[in-house]
């Protein structure tokens, strides 16, 4: 078992590495593929929320400096 990374960004990088978007393999069932696709979508949603939050915090700190 892999240990958890120390930061949210490292965790997302790790998840994206281990769960890349894939086309359906002929040997997997549709249910298996839907399950995997759901995991990939969850990771993509988390990445989008993280990036949005990180960008907003960066913008807030820039605006406070002006």
C-alpha cells in the first residue's frame, strides 16, 4: 500500500497518475468502466476545485498588496 502524500496537490498528482482517463477495455464490463470513469471524474472535480481555490487565494493576496 502506498502512503498518502503530504499535501493536497501531491495527493491529486498521485491520484491522477494512478487513475488516468482511459477508454473502455473490451475485457471490462460496462459497470466496471462506469465505476472507473466515476473515480476519474471525481479526481478531475477535486483538481478543478483545488485549482480554483488556489487561484482565488492568490488573487486575494495580490489585491491586498495593492
